[in-house]
């Protein structure tokens, strides 16, 4: 499907009575600022009135796209403190309710990221959601500010500069510090006037402006991974505007964002232990060891061998760090992890091995933009857009989470490699945020009573179960659906009658379960999750292809 640039399409038409609600929906929604940095309240209201009066001029997104899939472009303020200042594009899309008489409102969505494009989400939702939900809602997609077709940002990074999950080594640490500083400097030089405003709080404000432009009193929402944090921030800023919110594969809001990256290391250890037990029980089939301890030793012996001399895999060297990095994601499916290690042992012995089963283990020095093709396929979108927008949010949402002392990252990486040997140093070592400017606003504290549904697999490769439980605790009005034995990142919909029935029921009726729900994963639902993790999906998939270095 070709993706062409959408011209800005503005018109006047929607009632201005929604503007006051947009300007001051809650006391927490207004950006923290000094009086000298903002317009007066009256001036700000007039400026926001102009935005609310926009009338999107919808047209077919692509000639080869379904006729009902429509796109438009609206304008939003770059800086909500000065709404009369610079404006940026927000690319939006929709598929209207199939049964207008049953329509409740709009269902917005976000695929994750930060930096994931969401313009094509309605296509994936249309494909996967039940007919009853398609009758209930207009499906609304959008590329978040700074992403894809929404005034995309760039830092001018080369591919090798986008590789950001780097293992700690004493001999390369100074080089990694220089890399982190250079990335931050490039971003400041290339997009410094914009990056400070590419934040989750401002994206939530864009969502509320979109709500007003569409003439809706409230929005419903389905967000995956990073999208759960975006949804939670929206409920915090605009609690009276939130209708039915599904937060799938959840981010712990108190750990955005350095702590969430560190969750990847913490969550990998229990998954690794689960894998050693699984493989040991099947030692006659796989031959990795008949006890968990022996399976563990088989793995670490391979790492040591590859550290001493990289293992050749179709002409590509696989180092011990590559094995550790690849295993973090692999162990969340014990069968696939076991099959991969069997193949890796073959390669280590010089025997032919399946490169397909070992794809996750080949080359940690590859660029960190896997999965970014959806954002970069349009000619006008910078190739580093997903990475640039990722850093804008990861650093700009909460600069206080990131130490300014490079040596503190050295200490953390060494300590966490000891605590979490599989991935601790990757997660805790130096990142560009150490050299980023201070956030324009304080981090959002999520603590509200908005009624929402948190959905979580037990074995999730990106947002571990405790992360989902933390978001559930922060959202006092929420209920949580946990899929015991559930593998993969992204739950709804997956063909499991228990999980799909619970989420769809909430979207259709607005009634949360009376208490938290536990569903059992099925072989079919886990297979569906694995398929979704691997496939080349449109950026609109409701269970998007997940890069190993994104939420």
C-alpha cells in the first residue's frame, strides 16, 4: 500500500462551545509554566477556539485502501502554553461505525512506541474486532505528534547511532558515553525547538483537541504497551473526558522511562528460570540437560564460548552479548527458546543450523530501528524518525529519572549485570537521556479513579506482569484482566473466549467486571501471540509487530 503525504486540510465549522472545556478541562491539564512564558487565559482561549473550529476534510487515505478508510490532517499547537504560536500537523484517520443507529462514539487507539505510527490502526481494528464493536464506534487513528505523517522529527542519526541497547564493557564504556552525548547533541541541533514538546502529556492534549474537533464529549480508547501510558496520562489530565479505556500490556507509570527499560532485565530472569525448567522436563527431546541447573549451564557455556570466539551463523558472527540479548525475548516462549538454543549448539559445533530460528541472536550491533519501517516508508519521513521520537519522549517525559553523571551508569550496569545477568547491563548502561535538556514539565503522577480495564499476559517480553499490576494500582477505578500462562506482548483480541469476551463486553456495555479477572491462556491464543510478534504487519495491526527495543 502506497503512502502519500496528506496536505493540511483546515476548515471552520465545529461549535466553539467545546473550547472552554479543552482549554481548562482539569487543573492538572494546563502545562506548568511561568506567566511570562504563556499567553493570558483569554488569549489562550481565543487561540484554542480557532483549533476547535477546524473541520477535517476527510478523503480516502489511499487509492488501494478500503473506501471507508478516510484520512485528514489537522493542526495542533506545538506548545500548549502558547497556543497562538507555532502549529504542527496531526495526521488522523477514521472508519465510521457500521451501524449508525447503534453508534456510541469514537474509539481512539495507539500501537505503542514511543514513536509508533497509529494512522493505520483502524484498518487492523476493523480486521480483528467483533462486528458488535465495529457497530458501536467510529475507529479513530492518528500518528502521534512528531511521528510518521504528524510533523515528523529527526535527529539526523546514522543507522549505527540508532543501536542503543549496548552491553557494558569497561573497554568500550567511554565510547558509549561519547555516543550518548553525540546523539543528544545531534537531536538538540537538528530539532531542539521541537523535541521539548514531543511528550506524552502533549500527545494526550492532542487527543483531547481531536475529541473536541470531532464534536465528542468523551473518547473511548484501546492502547498497547506505551499506549497504556498515553492512555493513563489522558485519564489523569482529562478524567471527565475518558469513557471506556482498555490498557493492554501496561507500563508502570512510576517508572517512565529509565525504570521501564530496566524492567526488561528484571522481567527476563523469572522467564529464564521458567525456560530452564521447561527444557529440563523435555531433555529426552532436546538434550539440553535433565535438570534446570544443567540447562542453565548449557546456556552459559554457549555464552562463554561465543565470548571467546564468536559463533558463525551464515557468515555472521554471534557473540556472547548477542546470545544474551536475543535470549531475553526468546525465553518468553519456552519452546522457541529451546529450539533456538538447540540450533545455536549446532552452529557452535560447526554443524548446519536454522538461521530462521536464530534470527534474534544474530548481531547486537545492528541498528535499533527494527520495526520502524512503518514510520519510514513514506519518502517524506526521516529514516531515524522512530528513534528520534522515542528519545524525545523517553528523555523529555521525565528528565529527573535520568542521572547526569556518566559514572553512575557504569556503576548501575556493573551491579545490574550481577543481579540480572541476562540483560541487566544492556538496560542500565548509558543512554542519550543523560545529556538531554530538562523536561519542560514535571512527570505525570498517575493516581485517579477513572474506570478502565488493564489487560496483561503473565509472560510478556516487554512489559512484565508486575508493570501491569503497578498501573492497575495507580488507576484506582480500574479492574485487571490477567492471562495466566499468556505469552507475547499484546493480548486483545487473541481468540481466547475469556479474554476477548471480557474486553469486548466492557467496550460494548461500559461495565467493568465486579472484580479482577483471571483467564487461562490456550495453546491457540499463545500461538496467535507468537504469530503476531513475528509477522510483517501493517502499522495498523491491533497487535503490532514489536521491535525488541520499543514498548
